[in-house]
C-alpha cells in the first residue's frame, strides 16, 4: 500500500489518538509527543508539519505498528 503524500502531522495525530489509544502528553516546538499505555507503554514524537516527509511517516507507522501489534496496512487503512 502506498503512503499518502499529502498527510499532515496534525491529521496523523488525530488518527492515532482516535483509533489507537494515544494521547498528547506535551509539545516541544513543532513536535507533539504522544503516549499510550496499552498493550505496552510507548511514546513517540510526531512532527507537526504539512506534509510529513515520507521517510518520517514510514518510521512513525512502523513504530506504532510494532507497539500496537498491528500491520502498517491496518494503520494506513484508517488514514
């Protein structure tokens, strides 16, 4: 599945909070820090840029998929 090329950091943050149980902990500059406790504790910084660079988006999706035990395609389906 191809990565979206026009996805903003804010849109990704909304999807992760709504569907995957992340919550915004704080913000440092243009980076928003998200955290979840289930199934394991996981913190991840998301750049609040528009659009996100493809390598950055790919790395975030891989980290979330590993932490949540889902496939990257599942996350992409909710975008």
